[in-house]
């Protein structure tokens, strides 16, 4: 998004609070100014860092994303009399989070989030599902929230590129005629990868040569997932964290997204752009991405956690090349119409202008 915002006339300054270095470097290369904070950790240090940069740069707007930046950025902007806005990118206070976290600690975090949210001039949500739940939990009127989805550059995602598919499979040691399922996501419980593993025996009975690739960093589920694969002798390869997601999607016959909760699911857009048929859980954010075209099938949605339904859907896609191709074409068309980064950038610039006007 950074190149489009800068091309649209925005002087973009970034203060990373926990941002990955590779991401910060790519934003700098796009023309943004990256400000370094000192090594001291903690919320007070974050607040002072925002104050320091804001005093130095005199911004028209302070925009924040994710909890620590939201709390520190909104409070510092309020102290300096600068308008602020926030992107809401996930539901941090849903029932599943309370089940996984220390409840008292999460209550305190939510109270601080809600308090500083009152300082913001505007809110951007990446999905209707997020806009319909999170603002209420923070005491924000829904009317103050603008929904603008994530976007991608269509030119960075080559549609059903046979050469990229062949080269990527060759690099991974996968035969051209093998059936390949791809899953992408950190190895965490919420990603639902255990449901995919539970579905694979049924898929293998219909397609004995099927191979499953899992790309993503290790998380809390890593040990149990690997143990199940080893114990059941599954044809599953864990690839770790990868930077070549478009290539992996091009190499796959179907992309499986069994997540139990998501803020948006940006990788779904990437699968749509590449033309990799999709089987995904029917959580609200997933349905929002897939159901943009009421007259064409852009993916198959299955009930969250239903391994039998996942198996049926994967078997269906792997066994019907004509339907899979039609699904891919509809998905690419929907992607170009709804998620082209040029349209998203224009909408975000309008949001920023409205927030500080």
C-alpha cells in the first residue's frame, strides 16, 4: 500500500513498534521515512517515542494499527492536539480470545483500548465482519467506522502461470502430475490446520498421490501437528515461513483455509489472484471475501471444524478440473473488481483526508 499512498501525495512517516525489519525495509524502499525508536520496551516508552517523532515531524494525522501502536499513538496524538485514526484489523476481544488468554489481563487491555479509542477521529475496518463486532466492544459507534478491505497488486500475481507452476514444483521436488493441497498460516490453533489433517485420510483414499504442503511459522500447534503427521505417516511437508507465496499458490491444485477466526484472510485474496481454487471455512470474514460475486462460484465454504466437509470439498476440487478452472476464473475476476490495490489506495487516501479534515 505504501507506494500508492506516496504516489497519491501522502508524506508517509513510519514509527515501527515491533514491526518486522524486512517489512520496514520494503516500506522504506517505497519512499517512506522510517523512524527508529530506542531499545527501551514498554508502553510508556512507546508513548514517549510517538511524542518525539510527532513533535519532530508535525504530522497532519497519526494513524495506528495493532494494540500497542493504538494505545500509544492515540494517547500521544491527543496530548499534542493532532488528529488520529486507527485501522481495526482483527477481533481481539471475541470469546475465543478470552478462552485462550488470562481473562483479567484481557479485560484491562480492552479497557485501555476503549479509553484511548475515544481520542480517535476515525476508524477503518478491513472487513464488514470486524466492523460489526469490534467497535461495539470498544464503545465506538458503527457510524464512525469505514470499511475498506485489504488489496493486492494484480501484476504481482500471475494468473495460472504454467511456467511458474512447473518451476516451483521442480524446486520442491514435486512431480508435474501430482495432486497438491496447500495450506498457509502460522501453526496456531486458530488456523484450524488440525482439521485439515483430520480430513486428509479421506482425501487420500480418493486421490492416493495427493501431497499436502503447509507454509507458515511455528506456533503453539507445531508440535502436535508434526506428531500427528509422523504418527499417521501422512504425505505432508512443513515448509516453514516462506516469502514466495504466489509461487506456492501457482504450484498447488487447491488452497485449503480451515481457519476458525480471521480479521480478513489476505492470503485468500492472493489465491484468488493467482487462480488457485479455494476450500475455506465458512467464518464471516472468509465468506465476505469469497461471496463478492453472487452469480459465480469463487470457492467452496465448509463449516468450521468439519473435517468430513473439508475432505469432500478437497476431493471434489481435485477430481473435477473443469469446475476448478471455472472457480479460479470467477475468483480472479472478483479479485480484480474488488481488491485491486489501486482502488484500495484511493479509498484509504479519502479516509485519511476525512479523518484530519
